[in-house]
C-alpha cells in the first residue's frame, strides 16, 4: 500500500472521530472540519500508516488548540478596537504626535516599576503572551504573574489619572 493510499484510508476511517474531537476543543463544526483536513494535509508528506493514528490525533488536537488561540486573539483585538479605530482615514498629524508623546511618557514611566513587574506587563500587553507562558518563561508561578500584572495595571491606572488631572 502506498503512503498516499494509507493516509487516504486513514482519513476515511478516522475523519468522523477526529472531527468530534476537534469540535469538542473548538466548539465549532466548520472549524473542526477545517482542523481535521489541515491535520491530514500537514501529514501528507510523511509516511503515515494506520498504526500512526496517535500522531494524527495529536496533530489534530494541536491544530484545534492553535485555532482556538488564534480566535481568542482575534476576539480580544476586536473587543479592544474603538469606533475611532474603525473609521477610515488618516489620523491628523497633531493627534498622531500626541499619541506618540503619550506612549513615550508611559514607556518612560514604566521604567520606574520593578524589573519583573515591567517585564511581565510588557510580555503580556505588547508580546501577547499568556500568564502561563510568562510564568514558564520567568520560572515563577502563575499566581506571581497575576500579582505582578495587578500591580502594573494599578500603576497604569494611577499614571493615567495623574495625566488626566494635569
């Protein structure tokens, strides 16, 4: 049996089960179908046999989790988009300059935070890392990351309040 026909047979045999697995992860039938197709496509260049079902399952799980992470990022971005950002047209130069100055002032103010607090804040807010990812990267607990973020966010609120009262 050729590699292609073995993979095709495995696809026909396991598609339904893998789709159900992916749907449990993604919560969406269409996304689950795409994930399963992507998994088989991703494995199409490899020598896959029926006994390699574990690899196929793990690939589908990983792709489903990736799809969910991507959806969360898109949803978060959409939720943070203001009506002003949705309007077409260039930002007037004075507003752009004011925005750059404000950002520069915030970044400068962040340097007064303890190193780890600043790093946690920037890894989350700028790099988009999750708390567990940051905890692993810094070698601390998720609880520590949560406390550092609370501190950084309170700092930002206080900083903004002072700026607005000027």
